[in-house]
C-alpha cells in the first residue's frame, strides 16, 4: 500500500479543520442555539474565525514546505545525475589514459610510412603501361591506405582532440547544417527528418565546428539504426541554464549487454564500423564543458542527448 507522507496528512487535516470551522462560524451566526445572547454569539463566532484562520495558515505553511521539499528533491536528483556522469567519465578516462597515450604514439608513427605507401601507389598509377590486374592491385593499395588514414585520423582525434575554439553560437544554424550534412548520409533508404527547436533558445558558448561533428556522428548512427521509412528527430530545448539537443531514432536500439560499452573506443557492431564516433563525440563534449548521454526509448530506438551550458 502507498505510504502517505505525514506532511500531506497534516495539510489535509488543517484544511478540513478550517473548512469545518468556517461552516460552524456561519451556522452560529445564522442559526444561534437558544439562550445565546448576541454578544456571546459574536464572541464565539470571532473565536471560531480566529481558530479557522490559524488552521488555514498552518495548512498554507505545510503546503509551502511541501513545495520546497519537492523542489529540493528535484535538485538533488539532477545533482546526483551530474555526479554519476562525472564519475563514469573519470572511470573511462582512467581506463583509457595509459593505453590511449601508447596507441596514439603508435598511430602517429604509422601515419608517415602510410603516406609514403600512398604516394608510391599514386606514382605507380600514373604509369600507363600497367596491365589491368596490376592497375587493380595499385587501386587496392591506394584505397586501403585512404581507409587506414581515415581510421588513424579518427583515432588521433579521439586520443589527442584539438582544444575547442569557443564562440558565442546561435544553435539554429548549427542544427540546420548538421541536418543538411546528415541528409547526405542516407544511402538507399528513405529517412524523414523532424526538427523540433524551441523558439528563442539562448545562445551557447561552444565550438560550432566540433558541435556539428558530434551531431553529425549521432545523426549518422541514428540513420544507420533506422529501418526504411522511419523518422529521425533532432530537438533542442533550454531548461535550468542548460541546452539539451536530442537525436531520437526509432531504430533497432542497443542490446542491454552493449549499453555500457557504447562510449568505449573501437566498440562497434557494424561490419565496417570504426567504433570511434561515440567516444570522439563524448570526448569533445567533455572538453566543451558539456556531456553526452545515451538512453533507450521506452518503446523503440535510442535517444542521444548533448547537454551544453547556456551562455551566462
Ligand atoms: P560505429 O558507428 O563506427 O560503429 P560509433 O562509436 O558511432 O561507431 O557507435 C558504436 C556502436 O554503438 C555502433 O556500432 C552501434 O552498435 C551502437 N550505436 C550507436 N548509435 C546507435 C543508435 N542510434 N542506435 C543503435 N545503436 C547505436
Ligand atoms: Mg558511428
């Protein structure tokens, strides 16, 4: 059975008591009991009225207290969420720092010979005397070098992200441009885009290029997870000095066993995925003083929330 809060009980009792006293006051004035002089009636009515007033003010006080505690508990809830997110971030950063430094150095070292291989392939490709088989081999070398270079760039962005270049940004333009870019990422299926931006959003202090990169990554993931004909929603709203941008899809969602690994580098369930999109996005948001959170929707699909402080 639901437990009733003692404050609610006091509030109800005090309110009921003041109503009863108000009624008693009215009855006493309208239908006095026999033998009561009019002075006694007035004194009794005034006493009852004062008692009712006291009880009503107690009820109002209890009501104010209740509201105060409710707001306090909401604030505590949001502080708890922030602490939890910071703690998770710290755990992840700790796990990655040593390994990250090592592999970032390695990635950097691989890049130079890769550039030489790619350059040599380009020189070979210019040779008109290559037979088709040789030309195909040179193309494979060039394409694979290009793919590896992309992977190394993503990885180095993650391991050594550039510092954000902060500006005061009107979000509408960034969202519009992320949507336009994401539209190019829809290959061979129909995806509808729904933009829900609260009017008069306050400006934010952020790096617009990096924010666009984060949103594009989230939108591309959402598109890839969505079945043909579904809608991907991009929404933005302001609350408590923070701006929340959400990318909501109605796709296949994330298996419960994978939820904790979403932001780990190289975690991917895609055949040609890099598993670097989300960790890079997470890292960028932390550097900008914001955060990135993932939640499964109650019915279907995922919601990724980018949270930024509004400009003070
Ligand atoms: P990649 O896209 O290269 O796989 P990401 O870091 O962008 O790397 O994503 C990691 C994994 O997280 C994806 O492989 C996928 O399993 C999961 N994921 C990310 N976004 C979504 C989404 N919107 N819906 C379902 N799964 C997702
Ligand atoms: Mg991705």
